[in-house]
C-alpha cells in the first residue's frame, strides 16, 4: 500500500498548493468572491462542515464499537478510527470558522452562548466531544507511546514526550487504560449522538424552511454520519490498517464492508421516506426543495453523484464483491467521497426556494439570487482545508503509533482480547 | 351665464365651485373657511404622533407600519430611500418591492408588495442567534448588535420573510477609480456611526430593516414613509389609540404576511 500512500501525499501537496489561492482570497477579500450571500446564505463551506463533522462522528462511533462494546474484529483499528475522527473534526471546524463573517469573534460562541439556539448547544457539545476524543486517543495510544519511547528517531522522541512521564506500560497499567477507555468510549456514544444530532436539529428547527423542518432531519444526519464515517474508515483500514495482507486484515475490511452495507440500506430507506413523503405533500410549496434536487439545474448532483456513484455502484460492489477487500474498500471510498453531494443537497435546496413570490426579481445584486453554485474560491479553499487534513493524517500515520503493526510495539498479543 | 353658474353650483364640488364661480359670475365672494379647504398631510399627523410617542418610555411604545397596497404604484422610491438612508451596499436590501403580474391578457395588472422587516412579536430569527446578538427591543424593533454578531447567518435562514441580508463587504464603485463618498461615509443605524470603508462591521454581519430607529430617535419618520409618493406607507405607535396606524390597522381589510406561522408581524397590509 506504499503506492497508495505516495499517491495520497501527492494529492495532499497539489491540493495544498492549488487550494492556497482560495485561502488567500478568503483572507484578503473576505466574502466578496463567493456565491453565497443574502438569499442563499450558506454554501459549500457549510455543507463541507456538516459532511466532515459527520464523518468524524461516524468514525468515532466505529471506534466506540471497539472501546465500549469490545467488538473483537475491529480492535486493531480503534486508534485509527479515533485519529480519523480528530482530524475530520479539526478540518470541519476550520471550514466553518472561515465561513463566519467575523471569524475573530468566534470566541463569543463560548463566552456569550445563547442556549435557545441549537448552534449554541452545538459549540459546547463539540468542545466536550473534542476533549473526549483527545483523552480517548491518548489512553488508546499510551502503551504504544511507552513502547515507541525506545525508538531513536523523531517518532520515538515524540512518543516519549507524549507519555507525559507516564512510562508504566505494565499489564496492570494497560488494564487501567482499557477501563478508562471503556468509560470514555461509553460516554462518547451519547455525546457523539447528541453533538451530531444537534447539527441535524440546527436545520430541523428552522420552521421557515419546510424541507429541513422535519423530525427526520437529525436522524438522517446521524445515519448519514455513521455511513460516511464508516465508509471512510473501511477505505482507510484497507490502505493503512495493520497487518496488511493478513487474513485478519482481510476479515476486518470485509466486516466493515458488511456494516457499511447495512448502513447504506438504512440510509436509503430513510431517504426514500423523506423524498416520498415530501413529494407527495398535499401542500405543493413544501415539495419545492425536493423538486429542485431531483429536477433542478443541479439534478446530476443527486442522480449521478449521489445515487449512481454513491449508492447503487458501491451497493452492488458490497453485495456481489463483498468478500474481496479491494472492492469493499473501493465501495467505501465512493460512498465517503460522494457523500458531500448529500450534504450539499441538504443545505442548498432548503435555501434556494424563494420564501416570497417575486423576491428574486424585486431587487437584484450579488448575493440576492436563489441560484447557488460554489465559486472557484469556495472550491479551492475547501480543497486546501481537506489537503491540510490529509497532511495531518499522513504525518500522524508516520509519527504516531495509530497503527499497531506487529513488531512495532511490545504489547502482548493477548492484550486486546480481554476487551 | 347664470344657467351655467347654477349648473356648476349644483354639480361641482364645493372647492371647485369656490374657485370657478367668482370667475364666471364676476362676483366677489368671501374666501371659504380655511378648515374646509386645507387637509392635513398624513406625514404631518404621523410626525406629531411620533413626537407624542417619544415622550413616553420606550417600553410603552409599539412601533408598527401599515402599508396600503391599493395605493402602492410600485415606484420603489421607498427601496431607494432606504438604500440611501442606510447607505446599503450591493447585495443588501431592507425593503424590496415584490412585483407580481396577475391575471391573463387582456385582464392583467401588477401587484406590488413592499417588504420591510416585519418586526415580529415572535421573531424566529432571535432565538437561533448563537451569541444573542439579535434581540427584540422594548419598543418592538428587532435589532442587531453589529459589534456582537459573528456573521454565521443562521438568522437569515430562520426568517420566513427573507428580511435579513448579509453584508459581504462589497462596494458599488469598487471597479471605478475611486470609491464614491456616498458609500464610504458612515451610516447611522441604531444611532451609532458605522464606517464600512475600514472593512469593519456592519461588513460581515447580518443586516435588516430597523424602522430607521436612528431617525425615530431624532423625531423623524422612517425614510420609506416620508418618501412614499402615494402616501401608501404609514408609521406610528400602536399603543396610541388616536394614532393613524391604530385607526388603519383596525380595518377589516387588514392582512399580515404568513399569518399562519404565528410570528405576529408588526407590519400590516391594507388590501
């Protein structure tokens, strides 16, 4: 898988360099060269934010299968899933931070929280989730840090530092770590559900937008999070997971593929419920957003990107080639990558329907339009943000013991079995 | 001559007759009593009512607007007056006039709907603000604290009337040799001086109609009200039972936008 890793490095470097222009434009010119504005106030960056944060929640819940429920088939990838969850959380928050009109006032969210706003709740749930993620990852890596401390390279020095002086990796100490992990993992489940549910609720509570304003919205967010996060972890496990080529690795990927297939089926069911009820709506105006998704100018985002490449194709791969890790991983990558179209199709069509007849022609100007498509600046900045995440992942993969490949640690083979 | 004069006396209005009959008859008649000829402009009455309201504590005022759609000719003077008063940049508008063509040829006409902020009593935009930067003032105006707003635009999504817009920092004359002073001069929303030319707030904020709160403070009616050529927009204190808006908003032909949402708008339309 070295080849893959090199390819990802290349993508990260190109994305970082090219995307830097988007960052420059956002910092230098603010919100001038963007497509969102007054009538469609949220765009690609908000969609990317709910997408990435969903991936984070999904990846975390996969790790919770290991640490809270002790699912043995996944025990080797718990750390990788946690690490992915932290990185995707970090870049999602960066996306939304630069989306703010006044990023320098973001501290107000914590200092002057309005708890009648779902966004106010979201901030605190994120903070709690972030602290929990960091703590959990530390406990998950603690024994590996101690083991790596013996190394003479940079990773060894970093591991020594990150032990924070706690060099005890005896069986007892590891047992302690594991019980802490079980507590943190168990706490994390309701927390992850609450925080991503609050992201869904943030949209769900907006009565002015009938498309968002349903009790199904937070549930769709959660299932979508599990699906996109699980799919990404499947791909990552295939490429970066421990003991590649072993029967155990193969088994892990196939098992993940089965989970993803089940989630894909559940997500499709919910989507069917949402669209069939919405379109049948006896108040035609309420179906306007969905008609926009299915038959509007960006119909291909739903039919081609989401349905064909993100649901049908990977679904077929998982059903008919579910025993071949490479196919399963490809399906995972397709689902995870195309899921941004689902998030875009939540954010934009909810806003792109005029709230009052005649508004679109009443007073015109930049931002006073209902037709949204991201500008080059928006795409480039998002590419830059994702590249930063990719860098962080690739560097972390090298210098942190997020993958406990055999021979690199001194953890006895039976350590995890107790879970 | 006399017959014509009689005819006029019989059919013409008092005013018309008063003006014409002396010319026709060559008879000097005394000027009609002033009270019969002068009619107080609605603006004069509303300004007096405004002064009266300002003498009360803010919490006892209830600013409302009444828009008579039968009188609106769709000239958009109110929109432009608002843009000029608040020095609104491209992409920001507080009071567009929505136009709709109704009927089928040959029975076609235009319907005009000026849409300021409704200053709802149950504003959906207020509870969603994560930092409490937008709030309902005691006098009923839904205001934004520009210094506290973080620019997340959640409130814009929550407004059912699209009454909030986002100031992205654009200038009308940015592609010309120099920014014109009509854009770079500060505006005085909420009775404070806001200088956009430095890139500061309200750039990056949500913005909205606030019934020209700064003009009210100075005893002046909102810019859209004074500019309306047809006197189709009325403004005043609903807590004052003798005010013009109290009279008008009690008409059976009064309606409010999206009444079914329960937002309790404080802008009334006469249809």
